[in-house]
């Protein structure tokens, strides 16, 4: 320990420059640190959704949910599997062990889904994985407002799905944009039963003809006079007229068109709910989900900027207005903990000035607080810890503890310098620091060891309290470095 102290005193300029570098690095780390309201306690979860065509819950469980659950058995790092089978919908939740990389987990699930697809009967739905997000990923809600009254619910939903949602999904940090409310546009064929009997056509035949006649096809090319002509069969339906001209069958050389079998209209798909605003009527709403691990505040700012650009290009009378964003909660949480930090720093400085009775000594000791906080901030991104209520709360708790080591060192140095000994200033400072270095090391180590049980927590408890334990331990480690290396140099130079 004495050799380390001697090296610090012999290289005082280097030590002060390194200290300044730590402070600047801590500042820049804070500026780029991910910001959240609370620690994300969501488990390592991959969700699989399957939409079916009106199957009862019993059939969904038997033919859809069970094959998916069976395919997931034996996955590496798998904890357990839970599922819910509803009318027309299967939801399978696949939980992995804590600290499992979510992208690794999704890769494993995607591989097994290929096996599950072969076991699900044809026409019973296709399994898809949910977005890469968590319960805290719902960062912003917005509503489409039609002030002109010229747009129907079908048209507003179409604007949401093809303009607003499409552009918001290009924002970095956004993993999914969900559409809620309105009516999804459909080209509907409302068949006349009497017409089906008259032309001897069944429903499966009509469905098959619509599917096979609504597509474009390529037929290579022809070469004529040194020119190449592409051959195409254009059959993609673009409007109701195109759909109505689909030939369902031919009777004695006379085609039977789809429009002869019923009425063709534009309507909305079957739905089981709607969204209202202020009890005044139905609206179309969008929900933005952020990518797991992204900076909440930055993503929300980027989404709001993109919404302004979208509003400038929407049809006249239609606007997109956010009515909830998680930034309000983030700001409230950070304001609470930062105010506690500032108040703690002010109180500690006042106590130091009152009891140490010296501005120089108080300043040297007080500088241990920003240095210790900077050490914690630098390490937080490497540990995947965001700035939230718990992580910054750990720094608030450690405010009074950060100065303990520096107080002992500075007080010991002042006593040695005032003792009137004949030794040089360097020897007095070195002797004073050497006398208290070991007790300070043990004392701060004991404080850190006290929080070791928090590091062993698992599940929700671990996700909640580990950020607090990490930041407090890192801050105390920074205060130890300051007390043993930087405080002696600062006291010597002062």
C-alpha cells in the first residue's frame, strides 16, 4: 500500500489529470446513459401468437397450443411454458432463465416453430413471435383525430396502418406499432344463396376461384427482331370491379362472374371491441412499443419528431395527437431521485464545512462525491444498468458514505502537518496516509460486503434491487480510490 501511495505522490500531475478524465468521462456517460422510470423486471420471455378462424378454445388448445408447447420442450435455458387458448387466439408464453440473451432465446424458439408448423393442421393459423419488448415497452399512445368529419372509421384505420404505423416503425428503437380501434378494410363478397343454387356453385369453389384469380404471373420472355418481350399475366385485383369480373365457372361456354353471385362491398373485418375517447365516439389509436434495452427518453423524443413530420403529410383534417407518453413518468421518477441527490450533497457539504472548519479541507473531501458518482456512471453501461429510480437511488443512499474515507485521510494529514514534525511535507503526508490506509480499506470493503446478499437475488427481486446494489458498490469503490490516491495528492498540493 505504501508503494502505491508513493507512486501517487511522485506523479501528482498524472493523478490529477486522470481524476479530471474520470469526471469528464462520468459526465459524458451520464449524457448517453439509458433512462427509464424503473428497472425492467420482466423475465426473459418470448411470446408466440396464433390467430385462428373462429375456432373454439377447445380446438385451439388441441390443434394449435399443444403442438407449440410440445415443440418447445427441451430448449436450452428453458424455465417453463405457459399458454392461454381463447376463441380464435392462442398465446404461448415461453420463459427462459434469468440473464438469457433475448435474441438467443428468440432464435431457439424460431427454430422450433418450424417443427410446430408441421403439426398444426392447414388453415388453423400460422404461429408468429411477438415483438422484442417488455411490459415497460409501451412508451407512447396516440389518437387519430378527424376534425373535418370526412373520413370513416375504415379510412382512419387505413391511414393508421399504411401511413402512420409504416413511418413510425422506421424510428430507431421502435420495435412495433400496434393499431387499436377502427375497422380494418376488407373487400367483401356477400353471396346470394339463391344465386349459388341457380349456378350450382359451392362456397369452397368461390373461395378457391377468388384466391387463384387474384394474382399476377410471369411467363419468361419472347425474342423478336433482336428485342426481348416480357410475358406477364396480370390478374391482381385492384378494386371491386376487378373482383366482380372474376370467372367462377363456365356453363356451356358462358362465363359466370363473381358479381352475378352476390353483392360486392367495402367493409370492415369482424371485431370484438372498439376504442372510444372521452365517451364521445369511436376513435383509432396507436400504441408504440420500444425495443428491449433502448433508451426510453431518446426513443420517445424521436417518435414525437416523426409524428410532427407525419402530421405535415396527412390528409387535410386528420392529425395524430399523443395522449400518453412514458417520458412523463420517467421525468417524475428522475426528478424525485435527482432532487434527493442534490439535497444530500448540499447537506453533506454543509456538515463538512461546519465540522472540519476549513474550506480547503472541506473542498478536498467534497470532491470525493462527484468522483465516486462518476466511477459508478462509467461502469453502469457496461453492466447494462440504466438511470432509473433504483440505480440513482443507490447513489443517493451512498452520498454520506462516499466522504467517510476522504474525511479520515484529510483529517489525518492535517494533524500531521500541524504537529510541527521536522520531516518534509511529502513524508508527513505519506506517513499519515499509510497509517489510515488499511483501516479505510477494511471499512469500505465491509460496507460493500453488506450488500452482497442483494447481488444473489434472482427473478423479480434481483431485477429490482440489483441496480441499487451495483451503483452503491461502484460508488463506494470510487470513494476508496479517491481516499487512497487522490485525496492525499489534493491535500499535499493544497
